[in-house]
C-alpha cells in the first residue's frame, strides 16, 4: 500500500487528533504560561510546540512504516504459498464462492463464508498437523483433499468438489497465505 498524499494527510490529521486527545496544546509564539509559583514560563510553551511538532512528524512515519511492513508480510506469505502449491492465491475467492465452500466453512476474506459445519479456514490452517483428520498437512495433500475428499475418506462430510487441479492449487495457495 503506497503512501499517497491523501494517506499522508489522513495520518497527519490522525496525529493531530491524537495530540488533542492527549491534551497537548500549542502555545502561540511569545505567550507565557503560569507556573505553580505564579511566575510566567515561556519554556513550557516551547516544549509543547516541540512535542506536538515531533508527534506530527513521527507518528505518521510510524503508521506508514507499519502499513508498509504489513503489506510486505502479506505479499511475502502469498508469494511463498503460490510457490509451494503452484497456484495463484488471488484467483481463489471466486472459485470458493462458486463452489459453495462458505456454506460449510468460515473462510477469512471470503464474503458470506460463515459456515459452521467444517473447520474455520483461517491463519491457523497452516499450523495444523492434519487435513481432514488423516492427511499430513502439506500442499500436495491439501490439493488432493480439496479436489476429492471422499476418495481419501469416504465417511467425511466434505464433498469431493471435482474442481480442476489448477483451481485446487489456487484455493490451497489462498488458504496457506492466510496470516
């Protein structure tokens, strides 16, 4: 996600709002503030201006850096999943929607996929030891399970989808890319 001028402006406005919530004030140049002893202190106004200026400069950089890091992490996970499965993760959502996967599974990132019959298909999938309770969790077994679950286990509730090998690779890439 590139940092466009509009995003930078939104980050700056957000930083200003955060400063207001924290009670930071900006004293006008030459103003004096009253201390506990009743004496004027021009220094605290300068300190407030420096704090606010630093916040306007640093907070947007931190937020933009985090957004960039998150985007890089997502792209890296997707690339690794595509390489491991031979699929293209970005093609999977329409495939899963067309085949009714969301009727049984809750799937992160798939609109309307709120099924409660099968397991949740989310970031925890890559860490699971088994697929369907019997296959080791690896890309080839995932592709096999997605295409023909009943050939693997005739008693499973998971239907054999009959989708093409490439479509199964795309779906597997998507599922392994979830982070």
